[in-house]
C-alpha cells in the first residue's frame, strides 16, 4: 500500500528509486512521509532497502529518481553548503555507533561541536557534552575509551554524540542490533524519552519487533521496492495478509 504524501510533514519522499547495477532494483517508487514529532518505524526483509532509503534521505547515496523534501526543501539537487545546513538538523545513529576508537568519549562528543559550533566557550563545550551524556545516562563514561565500553554503552555514546547538535530529525539504523534483550529495551525507552523531551521526528529502521512495538507511532513495511503496508503495530499484527502477519509471530 503506497502512502499519500503529506505536504505539512517534515519529511516527504515521493517516487524514490534506487538501483545498483542493471538487475538490482532495490527501491522502485517509495512514497513516505513523517509528521512532526512522529516516530516512524520501517521494517522489511533483509535487502529490502530500509537503510538505503534513509541514506538517500541525507544524500549519503544519491537517488536515481524521485523527490525528497526535508523541512519543505527539495534536497535532490542542493549544493554542498545548502545540503549541509539541512544535515546539521538531522541526527544519524549508525548500526555500529561509528565512534572514533582513538578518542575518549568526551573527545568523540566534542568533535561535532568543534566542526559546527566553533563560537562556544570552553564552559559551553563542557556543559553541552555533560548534558548530552546525562540525557543517555552515561556521564560517568566521559573519560573512558570506546574499547572500555559495552555494546550498549557504545550505542548510548553514539546517540549522545548525535544529540549534541540538538537535531530536529533522528534517523536510527538498527539501534538495538547486537544487544541483549534488557539493553535493547533500555535503548528503545531512550528513543521514546528523546522523542518526548526534544520533540524530534524519527525514522527507526529495525528487525527488532519489540523495539518496533515500543517506539513506533506508525510502522511501514517495505516489500519489492515499495511501501507494501502501513499502520500501527496492533493493526498490522491483526492484518489479514499472511505475509504482513509473519513479522509479528
């Protein structure tokens, strides 16, 4: 089922297509919108194009066809300066947290601040780092190296580094992958806290249906390069479509 585009949404994707080579059409016309303050979960089988969709959204990968609008601006052909101005307002939590192993936690968090907030005083730098670490309940890890952290702690630090620029949109790529059940639930609840506190709009890519149930205001399912179904967790779980229900078993 293809979703109608909402002109007032913070993210609008229409007719998104992306191929890799002649016989690998991953996205075949994805239509997707995210409302302000909404957590949208995207699920689908491996290789269905979930991560490709959000990489196109921030133009880590360029789309072959389609229109991508963020905050009302079409980003497809923006120059680097204009594109970066939008990217600063978007936080991207990668699967592996993407921490710099040679830097302490504090230095990892300072890195985006030094790039984008050069006018801050030393005290403002420290306050921003402390606030971001406190938001993920990890202030005690400030002086540790990434190698000293558990998988769940690394996820939290990656999230703190993403939050430090106070993004309006959060993109989560498999936020609970590789974590135990308890830690996965903690990360899911943290995503909800961030949504409530910062009023962020989020896209959450996940295979973890517990995460999907806990975090998603709405869920869309990718199949054969398009949005095949969408709805709340409860409505999709009760779908008459056996393929849709198979995700909820």
